[in-house]
């Protein structure tokens, strides 16, 4: 009889503990999500615009290499300095100003004595001091006189390169022209179709023409037409830009 009472008490105590634990727990809430509705996405329209400028060179850079050899390095440098000053003075007489003349770093190299087979030995024969002078002019008629001055000053090498001094501003102008062309095309298309343009979602560009990636004009003309007039500095070069603009279409009322 006592055993039955103890078992009943233990069962009642266990039941009370379980009920208390369940009471302490927060009730679980199950959220039911409604089926997703279809999103009304606006349409998209892409248009391209292209602009081209024919660019001609407006200045020329004449690169002149002068050097001097001597068994003593200091004497080679002094002789080279005299040649440099004579060259600058000759260029000034032609009309090339100091601000249009740039000098590279002085380079001094040992020149080794070759053997009978033509291989250089470890014996130093002389030292060679060398510097590169770059003279710029906007008057192409002065190039021949500048080359004569370089030759009289003992130049070992002379070359010319033609460029456009305001190329960065011309690129901005072409970009503006291309964007305006794309915007005008988009508006014309929207008006013709009876739709309204929304916000711009993307803008891309494709650069074209030799001058987008090079500061100087090509050495050879791009045209092989023998009847075409020869232009000093090469023929005109196209500066072309193609842009693509993507629009969202505004929702119709």
C-alpha cells in the first residue's frame, strides 16, 4: 500500500514539473507566406551614339642625340656640355625658345676595346657621354633648319614625331558629341513609339581610332592613295568614340 502511494506522489511531482517547464517556454508561431506575386518590371531600351573628329598635328618634337668620347669621363662630359650649349644656341637663332627645349638625363658609358673577332674585351678604350635634346615647334617650316642645327652640333641621331597638344580636350569634345547623339536618338525613338524614358541604368563606351591610345601620329599615312596630298606629319587621324546608353522605360499611366 505504501509503495502505491509513493509511486502516485512521484508521478504527480513529475507531471507538475513538466507542466511548469512548458509554461516557461514561449509559444511557437508558424508564419505562412503568401505566394509571391509577379513584379511589374519596366522595359529597357538601349541606344548608341557615335562621334568622330578628324585630328591633325599642331606641333612637332625633334629628338636630337649628341655624344662625346674621351678616355677621361670628366673630359667627355665637358665636351658634351659644350656641344649641348652650341645646339641650344643654334636652336634659339632659329626661333626655338628655351621652354620648347627639353634635356634627358646625362648618360656615361664605358666603351670596351674589341678583339680581332669583334668581341668586346674588358679593357676600356674610352668613355662616351650622351644626352638627348628634344626641341618642339609649332612651325613645321622650321624643321629643316632645326635638323641642320643638329647636324652642325655633331648630332649622332635625329628623328621627328608629330602630335596634338590639346588631344585631351579633343577627347572630351568627342565624348560630349557622342553622348548628345545617343540622347537625341533615344528621345526621337521614344517620341516615335509613344513611350516615356525613365532613369539611365548604364553607360558604356568603345574608343576607336589610332589617337585614343597614342600621343603621337603614325609615321606612315593610313591611306595608300597616290593621288592624295602629302601632309607633313602624316594624314588626318580620326578620333572616334561610340557610346551605349541604357534607359528604363517609364510606366505608362
